[in-house]
């Protein structure tokens, strides 16, 4: 279960609807989804272990990995 804080409802630990987990350029994991109740976009930082678990269990989709910035 991917959970996050909803800024609109001011509620902690609400379940994220349709979460997509992206690996950030810094090697962290960020889940993005919606609060089912109000439709507000939420995001949460995750550990690699939790991100892998959520993706493997089918709770979350894996998003594209952030491309490292290249020098022009
Ligand atoms: Zn909400």
C-alpha cells in the first residue's frame, strides 16, 4: 500500500490511488498518485525496498527512470 499526506484534506497516511513510482536522478524513489476521496495529487518519497515491494505486488506502476542531465 502506498500512502501519502493529502494537503487538501490535511490527512496523513491516506492510500494513494493509481500510484506511479519514479526513480529520481539522485537515486531516490518518488511515488505519485491521487487521493481517491478528493482527487488531489499526492506524492511521497519511498525507500528502494518499499518501492520494489509496491511494484512487485502490483500496487504501483513503475514510471520512467529520470534521465541524468547531460552537459550540452
Ligand atoms: Zn484528499
